[in-house]
C-alpha cells in the first residue's frame, strides 16, 4: 500500500469525526506537494467548502490539527495555502519503506488479478518489410503487455498477419515479371526486403504503363484500370481466391521468405507473440454474424442484396457489412476474428494497437459487436497512436521512401558507437562487450524515444537526438543505472547499520519519488500509456543524479548516512531496471 492509499481512509475518518458526514475516499484529491511549498502531499479542500459551509482556510487548519494530533507518527507538520492542505509525512514512514523495499527487485509487481487480456500488435503486410511505423506499434504493444503482466493480468500477445489481398498479388506479379527466378538466397537479400523490392517495382511499372496509355490518348482514370500489370494482378487475386495451385504455390513461397525476414527482425528488437493469426485463415470469418444480425434486426438488406447497419443514431453513418456478391468486408472479418479470439481465450479485454487512421473503423467494430450482444464487446479497447514521421516528412511504402526497421536499427548502432567512443569511457571493454553495449544503447535509445511520447500524439523521429547521454533519452537513464552499479560494486560487502537519522531533503525527495513507482505502473495500465513509465524513469534518474552530485555515498558523513545512501542507490537501480524492462529496454552494468 502506497502512502496516498494509506492516508485517504485516515482523512475520511477525520472528516467524519469532525463534521459528522461520510465522505468517500474517491472524493479526495491528493497530489504531490509542489516543490515551492513545504510538505510531501497536498489535500485539495475546495470540494468540501460548499458541503461543510466553511472556508478552505478554516477547513485546512481543523483537518491538519486533527491529523497531526491523532497520527503524530505519520504526520509531522502541515500548512494551509489558499485552499490546499500540505501534509509532511514523517521520516519514520519513509525509512520504513526504504528498509522494506530497497533490496526487492520485484517492488511494484502486483498479485494475480485473474483477468485475461489479449494485446494485438504489429499486424504487418507480407508485401514489404517492417518499417519505422511498425516499430512504434510493436514497442507500444509489447510494452503495454508487459505492464499489464506486472499488474497481475494474464496476457496473450497476438499478431494478425495481413497475408492476402491485392497488395500481396502486386509483389507476386512483379516477381514473375522481373525476378528471373531470383530468391533471397540467390541474391543475399533478407526475405522481407527482397519481396518489398518487388512491391516497389510493381508501382514503378504500373506508373510507366499508365503514362504510356495516357500518352496514347486514353484518359487517366481509364488507363489506371486498363494497365496490363493491374489487370494481371486483379486476375491473380481471383485465382488465389479460387485456389489455383500455381498461384497458391507462389503465394506460399513468397510469404515464407517474408516470415523468415520478419522473424529475424522480431528477434533483433526483442518482440514476441504467443498467438499468430493470418488473414488468409480469417477473411471468411464473420459471415454467420450477418445472418444473426439480419434476424435480430441489427442489420438490414438493401435491394441489391448488400447488407448494412445504420449507425447514424450514434453519430456515425451507414456501414456495409456484406457486399452484394456475398463477399465480406474488413469489418466483417474483424467481427469474426474477435469472436474466434474470445472462443479460444475467454479474454476479459482485447487491446488493438492500431494507428489513429483506424479510429473510425474501431468505433464501428465495437459498436456493432455491442449491438449484436457479444459478451466481449465492452472489453474491446483501441490503443490508438499517432504516426511516426522523419524530419524529411512522411514515408510511403509504394514509392520506396519508407525507412525499414532493420536499417533504422543499424543506423542507431552506428550512432551509439560514435557517441560512446566520443566519451572515451569504454577502452577496457572487450570487442564482444562493446558489440553488446552498442546494441543495448542503440535499441534502448530507439525504444525510449518512440515510447516517451504519449501514444495519441504524432511524432518525428531523429536518430541523433535520441542518443544523448544528457537529455530526455534512454541512454541517460541507462548511464545512471550503470553509474549506480559502479558505486555499489565499489561499496562491496559494506556492513549496514540500523538507521534512525533524519533524512536530508534530497534523500527524502528521492525516496518519495521511488515510493510512487507502483502507482505509476497502475496509471500506465489505466491509461494504456507506456510513456508514463518512460517519463518516470527519466525523472528518477535525474533526481538520483542531483542527489549524487550533492551527497557522497561511499564517503558519507556517518555509517548511518552511508547505509541510507547505499540503500537509496540500490533501490533506485532496481526500479530503473524494472521500469526500463517494462519498456523492453536493457540497462547495462557498466558503460
């Protein structure tokens, strides 16, 4: 139990004693006291003024006196400033937290809740490699899954692979036209990159053919439909849906190349999944929903035979759920897949990590499933995130301007190597140790930079900016951890002594911040927002560095002070390791 949870019932009890009225703990607003005021935690008084018919100042004085009088071992002082009651928590409480938790690497971990959550992320297409946008998606999904596990949930990490459709056929047609039998093995090109090159080749050829037809007098719109390469692709899609053997064989072969490439990238960046779904297996799901919806009146059929749902009453519009030729659309497939997930895992919540371009689609999906009375509908949550751009602007796959995930990782390793060598502190590292260190710093910088921003916001990624040992970056936090571990190694088996000494302001500030760690992980779960942990880890590292600059650990004034500071250092390192681990970031022992 953290301090806010501990003091809320004490305050509601005092309110009841003083004024004879019941107050719910949820009605209390308690925040960390602002740095410019004395105190640790602040009770906002304005919400009680009307109900109790007292001024904020008199309320603050009465509550403050009652708390310090009844619980002197917890509250040692108070002050009232303009409707805010600032409470000072005793050093005894903070030292008790330190003694209890400093050696606990699992501090903040919650007991099992019995709830099952599925987190779906990545969702790549098999016509191109993973790119920078995928990295934000993957890191968000992986991190929120780990944070949920830390908070006691059973989590299934899942991925839906978009392995069918016209875009896949484009790569296949281009391979037939231009590859002359080349393969990833024969060219030495990683499988997903190899197939992605043919997707770009298709687009180049398509543009060339359209321009040629337009030059011959055809209107552009007609030329786009009549271009031979596009007509061949459309025919290939029909052949695929009909199960034509030679088309299926090529499809399986090219997808296998891509999967092998994906696996290398996933392993490189530390991503994993417990369950993989494939659109080729799920695109026919959901059709039974249409019949159910027609019978219950949720859906209606138009004269041309197509089936729709009217969502105008909910501020949306009419949505197609089955084409007139009887084929399903994406929303139908997604309904079927949601049902399959629930049938298999009975998940209480299903989190979809999908870019904000699909906000409308996800609203419609949840609303349709709610109208159909599905038991899992309310548990659908769209973790919507903004797109990632480069300083040069937005990326486009078909034009070959996307930055591949593999390339960005390699670029980050080069930047990490250059920046680290500039500092000149790794001369005693062996070559294998250096390779691991540069990799740790590079991936840490990449993940931290992409996760430190609220998911809802768009962002611009700059590799050079992300690796800064003094800024709001992963390497700064990693360096702080390595610094602490160095201090602890030098301390060795220092004998610890009983501690009763009062805490100095910076010691207390650090301890107060660390005690909030479990609350931050809870908040990250509630808001589905890993950036809260990134910000917390940075603030903790910054606070420790301020403390360490002012106070010696190894040459402390007294044995008691040395004990306190070594315990503060160990607890800080443990929490940094835990928080960064939940972001998928390793922290080195030295750097």
